[in-house]
C-alpha cells in the first residue's frame, strides 16, 4: 500500500495526538451492509443488489485503516469501541472479533473498555452470540423497533416480534454485560397499547438499556414516497409527545432512568460510547462514511464502499472531508449536546448574552437550576430543540 506524504489533515491530527487529553477516546467502525433496506432508513448502508463490493474487500480495507491509525492517534487506551451499521452481524463473529483485536493492537484497549456491536434480531443465533462474547464484546444493541406485527410491516422490518425476545434471551445467556434494545415510536398505525406492550415486554426481559426514537420521514426514502402519495399518513408530533411520555413512565417504573433524551438505562447500563459523543470526546472512525473527531478536528470517509476501499489502498486513508471546528461552533454544540443529558449543562457554557434567556426558560418550567448547572424538566425534554435554539441563536 502506498501512503501519501503527510497531508494537512494528517498533520493537524498528528499535532493533536501529541497533546495530552483527558477526553474519552473511542473507535467507531461502520459496517455498511444490510440484508434488505427498511423503508424509513437513510443511513449509509447497502443491500446485496446495490453494490458489488464484497465483505472480504471491506474487511481488508477496514483492517488497513485501523493499522494506519497507529501512526496518527496517540496510543495508550481506547475506552469504547462501537461497531454499527448497517447490520454488523451480517459479518461472521470471527470477522468482528478480528476487527476488535486489530483495534487493540493499534490503539490499546482499556482494561474496562466497553465494546458494543449492533445487531438485528434475525441476524444472530446462540453460537454467534457466544462467539462474540468470548471474543471480547461486552454490550449488544438490538434493532427491535416494535413488537407489534403491523408496525413492523410499516417499517419494513424482516424479523418477527417473537424473534426479538428470543435474541435478547440468547444474548443474556451468552453473558453479555449489557443488552440494549432500540425502538421507533409514533409509526402510523401504532396505538398507545401497541407501544406500551412493546416497551413492557422488552423491559420484562431484564434489558438494562432502551433507546427510543420518534419516526422521522427522511427525504428520498420509500417511507417519504408513501407519505407523499398519501398511502401512509405522516407521523404526528403531538402523538409522538404522548408516546414519549408512555415510554418514560414505563421505564421509570422498571428502574430505568433517562440519562439522555432518547435513552434510558439502569444504573451502570448507560452507553459509554454515546456519552463520549455527547460530552465532546474523541474517536477514530473506520469504514465508509464514518465520521471521526479529535480535539476540534473532524473528518469523514468516502461514503461508497468501493470509493472507500480504493482510497484506502491508494492513500492509506479514505478521508474526503475535513473541518476544524470554530470556537463558536464548539460552544453551540456544547449547549446542544449537553442539554440532552440528564446531568445537564454548566450555566457558564451559555454565552453571557443568553443568561437572561435561561431565566425565562426556568420561569416557563422548561429548565431547572441544579447548583451551577441547568437541566431539562420533563416538559423541557419534549421541547428541547426549541430551547437549544433560543439559547444559541
């Protein structure tokens, strides 16, 4: 492999890597493959009929990118690894474990590193889950979305409700320290009872983490086309707010507390990798379309798997976009991301000209002061985007 001379982005990254940092450090690996495309999805993923880049070629390129990172990222310890997608478990457990070992060789994993893999319920069996756990994965996140058959049909999901519960039980039997489920709510055709059944049944399994996202109609998706043609009604914001409150009540009753607007966990079950994003941590990005960050420097890899692999073998990396984040943007993102967390945001993170606005939000019952921090109230969580806008505009 020919590696080009040190480019400006590499030089900037190398300079940042020489400096000591107390920020959490992670690695994100993007696996761009799915067995089929869900109608609501606009992620950078590809089905077998959409690309001719085989997983073997992807794995070789991803391994090479991880090896190359050794010279650009200060070694020592990685706190978290997150393999997402797509459907990472379309790769074999051996392939995924090999990627994790290569991360350890290049970066060095902390002794208590959190290692997450995403999975669809119908993409794993007991043997695969046992292999992943034995290979060092500590956390698994299942894309359940719903346990109502008609809701799964609207979302174009291929698994059955029963398969989701079976997959969770198998992961627990394999010994995963943390098992999480992702759901989507406010899908057209879903009822309050549908959602309550989904959440209650998932919590009854003993999972220690739940993420819940209101359905968003993304432009260019099959769902967007169906909504435009009047085949499916558009999601309703008021319905979504009511459903969010159902989720929050059920989670609280089962011992899961919200720690981020869309995430609930038992104590110790919080996703440390995602907390690294929200708290302004650093992470190396592997794979097509993956985004990385180091101390105010951002970069993005080529999105298409073929372009990604070609760039890796030509240059050693696949970076196509870089950005040095301005201080104004850093300050704005600190407010936007910090307010999403239950721990809230230091009052001093809000610019002096917006301190009066904090008082207005408190008076409106949307924020509460906790010592020198501001935290969203229950009502504020439903209106978080507007609050952020008023504190940053």
